[in-house]
C-alpha cells in the first residue's frame, strides 16, 4: 500500500531532500507544503519545482501553499490531503520561520 507523506518546508533545503528521498525509496504520495509558490531571486525552489522533481522520480506529488503559522491554512491543507489521498501516514514538520527583531519586540 502506498504511503502518504506530508512535509512542511519542502520547497528547498532539508525538506526538499526529504521529499526526494521518499520519492526514490518508497514511491510515496508526497505533499510538498511550503510558502514558496514563486521563484525567489536568490534561492532555488518552489512547491511546484519540487513537485516536478518528485514526479520525475515516479512518485505522486501534491504541492500545497502553506504558512504553518496560519491555523486556517493548516486546516485547509489537511482537508485537501484527506480529499485527495484519504489518509496520512507520515508527517514531517520541517518548516521554520525567521523573525528578525530585538528580544523586546
């Protein structure tokens, strides 16, 4: 039975590497969840480019635009996963957020 894997922060870096490894090793259904939907001028990767890489390896990909700080987006994302795959087997919380400010802020 095909596993379904949800990876946050999957548009680049460690999240992308995890997605590609799951695609290579177990041909999973892979949810590519991240904020990056448009190319950044200096950073490679979007949810769509990683989804293409995953599918090129023979796995199924579902790119979902997601800001993990937004409860409503999280609810919508998991509803989409349930509608598309019916279940979730693995959740990898890899996303991070950077907020550059003084401690008092």
